C-alpha cells in the first residue's frame, strides 16, 4: 500500500528515488504522454460544452485517477516510490525545502524564467520540454511573481466547511466545495497555486513541472479531508446531467472508472496524516 507523505518529511534517499523515477519516465517518453493528456483536457474543457477534467464536478475524481496512473508509472520504475504532497499552507515561500537543488530546484531566472538549478534544469540536459505552448524547450518558473501569497490554512478551512460538493450550473460559475477548491470562485485555492509557481504551471502543459504532482496530491488530500468532515454529502450530480460526468458515468480517456469508483482512495494509497 502506497503512503503519500508530506514532501517536507522525505528522507534524502526518498527524494533521490522520486527524482530518479521522474527522470527515467522522462527519458523513456512516458512522462510526456501525461503532459499531452492533461493539455488536451485543458483545451477541451469549457464552461458551455462537454467537460471532464476541469471546470466540472469530475475535476477531483479525474485528477485522482490521473495521479493514480502516474504513480503506477513511477512504481514501474521503482516500486518504493509514492507521490509526495506539497502543503502550500505551510511551505509557502521560494525558500521552502522542496525548491532546493537536491529536489525540485528553485525559481527561474528573471529574464526568461529558466530554471537553472536542480535535476530538472536545462543545463543538466535531462528535462527537455517537448510538449509545449511556445518555442521554449526548458522548464520555467517564476515563484511568487504572478499572484499574491499562496493560500492560507484559514482559507482552506473556509472551503472545507462547505457542505455541498457541487451544484448547477456545474462549471466555473458554480458554488460549492468543488469549485471553491478548484479556484474559480471564492478564495481560489488550486488555481492560485498554479499561477504562483508560474512558468509552465500556469498553462495547460503544467505537468511539465514536477511540482504539478505534489500540488495535486495535496488537492486530493484536501478532498479526502472534506469527505471525512461531511460523510453525508456525496458527489453531485447523480444522474441525467448534460455535458458533465454523473456519479456512475465513466470518464475519458480511460472509460473504465466512474466518480463512484474513486470516492474511496484507501484501496490504492493512504496519507501519512
């Protein structure tokens, strides 16, 4: 059983193994397949049409399945590896340990955002950005430049207190827990973190930055926390809703699991806390 740990508690060996598995997936070409999938859904998920991965109730189960697929790919390289999570309510500055050269590397240089240290820097030659939105082939970041501070624990608590999962119109205009967590309404949690990191993280090809997986592992953890706090509040909508994924409908691109199949994460992994 995989245990997803706070990145701040990883040992030096756990960091090394995680980074090595990422680099091997990149070398083999499998990593870029995940970037391509995510970007395709960013492009196709709109407020007024069919939507699955974003701007919709299935934002959370879709990304839970996406992370499961990626974690399994990492474990095919090194069975000891699990996805760590980044609690950005605590580790909230560019000086936090996850941005150190022995793990993800730091922010990009001012003139072009190029990350110059760590295992994913362009100088190492191991992390070419092949699935991209422009001609730049290197990992870019601009930590803290694009938005105000990262979300606080008080802001997270205000969203976790919402008792309804989602509601009509089931898009970026919806009220309820899902949309406030995704960040189109209210205090803006998930979306704000993407913008705070900047670079590729602020685009549809955001998985080019390995911090994507740590960010979404924490979003997934917050969903699990919300479920524990509101055991009587389930996934919505249940049935008969155009353009979005109902409780028992399967999700693209896998077509073999529905939100109902992904409500309980414990058959697949647990969290350290």
